[in-house]
C-alpha cells in the first residue's frame, strides 16, 4: 500500500467515525425532512400523535414499567399503533438508505475515486 492509499484509507476511517458520531443528527434530519416533504409520512405522524393523546395506555405499554393489563379493544388499538410506528420507521430507513448512497457518491467524488 502506498502513501496515497494510506491517506485515503485514513480519510475513509475518519469519515466513518464522524458519520457514526453524527448519526443521531442525520437520523433526526431524515425524520424532520419526511415530516415536511412527504404527505404520507405526515399522515402517519399525525395518526401516531393522535393515538397517543386519545389512548394514554399506549405510553404505559411502551414504557413497560410494572404490570399492565389492557382490554381486547386496547390491544387492537396498540397493534394499530405499532403498525403506524413500523410504517414510519420503514419510510425513515428507505430515506437513510438513499441518503447514504448520495453521501457516498459525494465522498467518492471528493476523494477523486470517481
């Protein structure tokens, strides 16, 4: 490995560490962007928020502190809530996947690899 390869390898490792440290901010940015730019995500977000306000037991179940008993109807509502959360998370993961590709392309251009 020559010196140029060592520098690029170091730069890549340094970038990986920085991205890992920045991930919570990147993840938050993705969710905020979806909230403002994607009508379906906004609908799901609003439904999740409404479900939490109308069904206080959901937070108790999510927090998982102590024994909790819920009715059959509440169980159905909780399953619907989990479905909403799962759909939102799937949309976020897709955005993170594409963001990673875009960031990778920009990085490869910057280091002259493409």
